[in-house]
C-alpha cells in the first residue's frame, strides 16, 4: 500500500503514568477512508493510545504524523479544528445543556453577533434523523438514558467536519438495531473519505465494519492485520493470549416454586406502565427491548430511585414497601446502574471507598475502618480480576472495563439475594465477559436470583432462563425455553407480536 | 476469577504528588507571611502579638471548620455571620433575664452557653431541612436566613445595642481573655473544634458520605446514602460551630447589635478557599482551613504594624490573596 495513503500515523509510542508504563513502543497507522479497529483486553491501552492520537494526553515517547506533518495538537479543541474528532468511552457531554447545544458546543453557528439557534436546531434534527433516533434536540442531556447519550455523542462527532473520527466503544450500550444504523453512517462517512478508528469488544462488529485490525495486549502491539485474515475467534485468542471455551454454560432452569420477587402492575410515570412479572429463586431473568423501552426506569422505580405510581412489590411472598434504595437493600436487593460514571462510581475517589460506599450504609458503626476496606479491596481485586495501577489509585485511573468490574464488586459487597444488573458487561473484554457470565451463572446456581437488563442479544439468549421483552414502557411478552431466539425477541420488541 | 499480578508497592502517581503540593500550599503561604511580618516589624513575632492574632482568628476559624464540611458536601452557608449576631443577642437577653433568679454566677452563664449551642444547631437544622426537603438551593435559603437572623437581632436591640449585665460580664470575661498553660482559651477551643472537624471528616462514615455527596450526588444516591440527612447534618454542625464561636465572642465585648458578626460568612468561606477546599465540593482539609483563617487575620495584623500600606486596604489585600490562592491551586492542577 502506498504510504501517501496514510493519514494519521503513530510510531514508537510509549506512555508512562508516573513510574508505570502502559504503552510500549506502539505503532499505528490509519489510511484514508478505512475503518481501523483497535482491540484488546481491558486495560490493554486502547483508550490511552487514542487519547494520545487526539491530543487529550501527551505521549511520553514517540512520533505522530498527520497529513504528512508532525502532529502535536495542543488539546482536543485544536485537534478538532484540524479534523480529528473523538467519541469518548466515558461520555463527555455537558449534562445541563440541551442536546443541540451539546452537538454544537464550541463551534456554535452565528448570525452576526448572535447565535443562530434556528439553524442549529435544524441541523441537529437532520443529524439525529440520520441516526434514526427520536431524541428531542431541546431535551436536557441529564434527562437522557445512557444509550441516548451515546447517540448524542455520535451525532456530535459526525456533525463536525472531521477527517478522522475515533470511536471508543461507541456500541457498548447500543442494541443491534442502533448498531446497524451506526454502521450505515460509518459506511457513508468512509465513502466520503473519512477515516475511522473503531474500538470495540464486540468482535463480530469489528469483523463486519473494519478493514484492518490492530491488537493490543498489555500495552504492546501484538499484530496489525487485514480483518478478513482473522476470524472473530482468532481475534479473541490473540488478544487474550489463550483460547476461549464456550462463552455460555448450559442452562439449568430452576423449578418455579415460589417467586422471590413479584412485581404487580407497577407504573413509573413517563417510562413504564402496568408492569408485572415474577422472579424465581435461582433464576436468571433477562430484560430485552429497544432503547427507550423503559427497562432501566422500571427497575429504578422498583428500587425507589424514581417515583412510582400504583402497583405493588412482594419479596418472597411478603408485600414490601420500597421507597428508597436503602429499603431495597434491606430487602436484600441491589441494582447495578448502566451509567457507570453518572450513577455508579465516584471517579475522583479512591477504589476502596467506592467499593464500600454502598455496603457501609448497612453497617452500624460510626467510624471508618480503613484497614478492612483495603482488605476488602484486595479481595475484590482478586475475585473480579480488577487491574489497577495501585491499591490507592483513583477510579479515573482505571480502564473502562476495570471500572465496570469495580462497580459490579461494589453492589455485590452487600451480599444480596436479588441482583439486578443493568448492562453488566458494558465495556468488558471477551475473556472477562466469559468470567462474568460464569459468575452470574454461579450466583443463580447458589440460589440467588439475577435480572439481566442487556442490549446484547447474545447475552440475553445465552444466559437467561426466561426473557421479558419490553416495548414502549410495557411488557410485550415473556419468552422461555426454546422460544428465546433473536427473531422472537425482535418480534416482541418491535411490536409485531404481543400487546403494546 | 483469575488472579492478577499487581504492582504491590507502586507509589501513587501524579495525583498524589499534586495532592501533596496543594496540601502544603497554604502552609507555605503562612510561613512566607510570618517571615514577611517578622521582617517588617520585630514586634510581630512577640508572644503578645501572636496570641492576640490567634485569639481573634478563633471566631472565624471555628466557623470556618463548619463551613469546610458544608462546602465539601456541596453546600454553602451564607447565614453564619447573622446567625452569630442573633445567637449573641439571644444569649444576652436570656442571661440578663436570668440574673434575678440565678444571679451573676456560672449557672447563668452555663445556661446561656447551652442556649447558644442549641440555637446554633436549631438554626442549622432549619437551613438544612429547608434546602434539602424544600429542594431549594442552599445559597438562596441561607441568603434568606441571613437576612432573617440579622433583622431579628436588630429588632431585639430595637436598633441599638444589647448589653450583658455587668456582673455576669465580669464572671464570663475569662472565657475569652483567660488562658490555660499560657494558651488563650479561644485558641484552645479552636484547636478542639478543628480536631473534631478533622476527626469527623477523615475517620467517620459521616465524613466519607460528605465527600461522596460533594463529588457526585447522584452516585451517592445510587449507593443508598441518605443524602438529605447527611447534608442537613452538615448544616447542624455548622450551626454548632457558630454557637461555639458566639459563646467565645459574647464575653469579648459583652454586647451585641445589628452589626455583630458582619461579613463573617465571607471571611469563613474565604478561609475555606484559601485552605484549598474546592467550592464545588468533594474534597478538602480541615487543618488547611484553619491555616487559611490564620492567614486572613494575619494580613490585617501585618498591615496594622506597617505604614507601607494603609490598613484601610486590608480588604483589598485579602481579596488579592483569595484570588491568588485559587489561581495557584488551579495552576498546580493543570501542570500535573
Ligand atoms: N490517569 C491514569 N493514571 C494511571 N494509570 C492510568 C491512567 N489512565 C489509565 N491508566 C492505566 O493504563 C492502562 C491502560 O488503560 P486504558 O484505559 O488505555 O485501557 P483500555 O484498553 O481502554 O481498556 P478498556 O477496554 O477497559 O477500556 C490501565 O492499566 C489503566 O489502569
Ligand atoms: Mg478504554
């Protein structure tokens, strides 16, 4: 391939955080009009590499060239002006501004001295329409769901006249439907000469959309290959460094004797209406549906995190009144939020306080027990395979997938009986995903009950004993056994089947 | 799950060094200020002058300890100065009324002190409950109570001054002017309150929850932390601190009026900021707030001792110091 084809190139990149090196002599090149996937385990250094490419952090060693010139952007805004735009793994939206204000943040359209709001609204609508979402451009970002925020991030990036778009796990919270739309947009962009760096843990996506793939492991570049030369399995093996057995274990549906959780006719105004379902002991119950189906909000309502109107909840056959998360925890129930940064972890705090933040609420003591907290952290690091620079790191210093594992460890620290996991494998690499599935499987096998809300079809199908499909705030159907197939779920999710 | 090789003894990276640097900033500034004062006028370093400065720091320092917790938990309390005046006025009225019954001795004073503490905590409770239950910004709530407390004391005093009974005043006097082992009582109390504040912040679940709420209230809520209760408690603690400061203040002048404690809220908040606590909450240190308070009052003292700058410019110098403190902290953070 002709070298003049290369738009953005990195040679010999090293990155140190203090005494710890996280990137070792990494080479990377991006050609004009290609989709170049970047894959690797959690903490392999993918986000670090692309942050260097877009000027967010400086490299310790190594050279960058962009359009044939040395590339040393002084920060993100300069990089954006030069045409290098990034979609961050952890969202980078101004929560209190509207969708359209975010899309045009930093390059507002003007008419003379004044903002040209009308033009910005029109363009926002066009971009959002292209992404086939029904997000209102005037909605406040704070009020959006995580997947809607992700769509806004994408809209913001493609609205900038970019030559290079870096996407750091853009699909971690999207359902297959939205992923298809994103791919359509990517194909159109690539046709018009835009180059894309695409980070994802979903290897079938990588297979489908990219032309080349670079594999990182522990900060080293293992390989750069044409995508067609590797199967998804081969990719997984090369990034994890060992072969993967089956992702999912055989299911053993529990006997439906007495439900541990009964939800009847619960309504969460604005989001979910008249929802009823049971959860049995030892069961893994999936919740599927398109974005905006109201799954997250339904459970936030059940857990007392949102106002609820009507309906009742029984725990092991006894009615319970849950008005706050504390009530729910006292009933042995926990909820892992899908919104890691906004609701899950305090990123500027250390790991141990984050880990024990929820479980400490149940304790009676007045004093902190720092030594025990650290012991608990060490245990969690071992049990959940969390890679941290040190025991006293801040959460922000962990890679995205490792933050997710910490968030999971945090809710499990209260030793719950009913566990609701909202997108439990968001941003988690394939090897670890398998471990988390094993973990969920073991929870159920020991008699706990797990609800898995997920936009990943494979996860729902491979893991769950029964699947509740929601559509527009209502339960459209419940599938079990051999009925749990992608086609069947989509029929309910899109309203072809079932009551809407 | 599989075990991870983890660097056990990795020293903490940049943020720790940054933390250390900003942590020492206020102390370095204080030492520089002391050196400057000593250079300008040798009497600055005299024991009499230093104890005088520290005693006068005590009021603001004690209040600022409370303000640190409020601010760390993401709140703000603008009412503390007026609250002090209102508590002082109420204490004086009650003690004066008690004289016929309980005399001018310690019983009267102890009752007065108890009233001071209770009123402080009650006022804090009101601030806390109105802003959390009513979901009104603390800035607005305490702006309102600031006006209410101030006008109440003016009303009690009928626009003039409330004076403490002379007999009581004589008995009460040592609480401000006395000393134990050569250390003025107000300074001892300041040390005690600062220790208490530090203990609460760093060693209790309450302190941890304050930090969590100030960093990210939503995460705190999603971790089942009783956000409203914790926030309210910070205002109650702030009220307690104001009560303690007022107990020390009343014997100093033996009177209260509509101008008692004027602008104390600003000095308290300024101490917190000079001490390096971010106004947006989520992090902060008690001892550096105390250093901040000392820096503020030392500036006034040094200006008194020199003729180079008019002491009428005290406020201007303080203002410059506050802004410089924030700029410096930001500079260190960026240079990370
Ligand atoms: N600010 C920081 N200080 C110290 N170490 C850091 C910092 N940011 C990242 N690291 C470390 O650098 C390594 C690489 O992190 P990076 O975020 O690039 O991983 P990643 O490949 O994007 O992983 P994931 O798939 O989980 O998102 C991790 O071990 C992480 O702990
Ligand atoms: Mg990452």
